């Protein structure tokens, strides 16, 4: 099987017959990417990738030289020690797979750990993949912890290298300096190189951000369907999301302090989504003005008990 190397960081398979039908139609594949690391609150991106891989494992058509990007001492890969010897080392892999959606349409999925170093080299390697396979659109999936309630639909921020790629108006407007990520730098560089790229970031309730949040994964993939025309059966993610909501509700029902905070977050969420009256420019949030919230120490103690309950359920 012929391969070639791009900037000595990625090895790309030359012959990918799965993409032949797209070439005949004169269109390129979509490339989805989600990386384990910074932009993965609630493990939303990881859950989305796991769902796609469970449905269609695909095959690797590009592989990055992970030794060039991975800090082994910061994120030590697991391995097994059996009585008197080591075995079953689980090495990190950063790969691109060719997949098919529910309609049989091929697409590409880039997944694995976020590079710890050489982000520019990583972006150049993805550019090699994009140009080699004639990718028509690159879409990223990510998630961040936000002050939003679990009792409302998952909110997304969409972003892209061109406004024509956006599918919705973002609720939040303004400018903010944020920590960069390999995914965000990749989108920036792809735009500079003339390749369309966009993505979705799910807002995860900050009080459950360290636990799986399947509803966010399902919402992001629904948005990807709208943008790309790809389709998947998302019912397993939706069912898992409903189960998680029930667990959260059960954990907080006996805590007046946590319920009070959730109620305040609901007011804040609803204020953002409430249509403004004629000539109204009032976007003030009611949380600070209308609620008598407990102290930070009280909230910390309540949320520690709340999260401990979820931890026990996850262990079970």
C-alpha cells in the first residue's frame, strides 16, 4: 500500500477507493475532527467520536507521528503488568479514518490526543491530508464549561473561517482573549491557506463538566448533519443523555442550595433566549439582581456532595 509523508509528521494512504464516488461526483469529503484535551468538557467531543466509531469503525488512511507531538510524562499511556512482566501497552494514536454515515456517504474523521507540542507542524500535517483528499469542508467539535443549566437545551457556539459557513447567530457577542488549542489554531491556519473550516463548541454546565454529557455530543452531531448533509442514528446518544439528566435531577433534588443556583442559571439562560421588545436593547442578566445566592463556601460544599454522588454512580 503506497504512502507518502507530509512534513515528516503524517503518513497518508494514496489509494482510498471509498472516496472514488465523491471524486466522480466532483465533490470532496468532509473532515470532522475532535481531539482529547483542552476543548472537551463533558467529554462531548470524545463521546461523539466514540459513537461514530461504534457505528462505523472505518479504516486508517492517515497516521500522525505521535512521538512528534505527545508529552508522555504529562499524559502517561496505560499498560498492564501481569505477575512478572509488562504487556498490553495502549499507545496514543492520532489518526484519520475514512468512515460512512447512515446513508453510505464517505467522510473523514480525525481523532486522538491533542498535540502537546509542534502545533504548527500538526496544522501543516492536516493541511497535507486536506489537500491530498480534496476535503471540501473541515468541521471541529469541542466543548467548554459554562454557567448554563442542565435543564435547558444544549447551547452551541458556531465559528468558521467565513461567515457564510455559520448556521446560527451566537447568543454571546463580543471579543475575548482565550487560551489557544491545537484545534482552534488549525481552523485559523486552514482559513489562511484557503481551506473552508468551521466548528461547534457546546456549552456544558460547569457543575458537571468533568462527567460524560452525551446530550452535548448529540446536539453537536445534529448541527454537523445540517451543515454537511451527513446523517447518523443519534438515538443511543440521546438515550444516554436522558439517563444522565435523570441522574443529575436525582442528585440535586434534596439540595436547596444547588436547586437555587440551577434556578438562577435557568433565568439567565431564558433571558438570553427571550425575544426583545420593540426598541429594547436590554440584555442584562437577572441572576445577580433577582436571586439571593448562597456563599461560595456553601456552594462549594454542596457541589462537592453533588459530584461525589455522580462519581459513585459512574463507578457503579
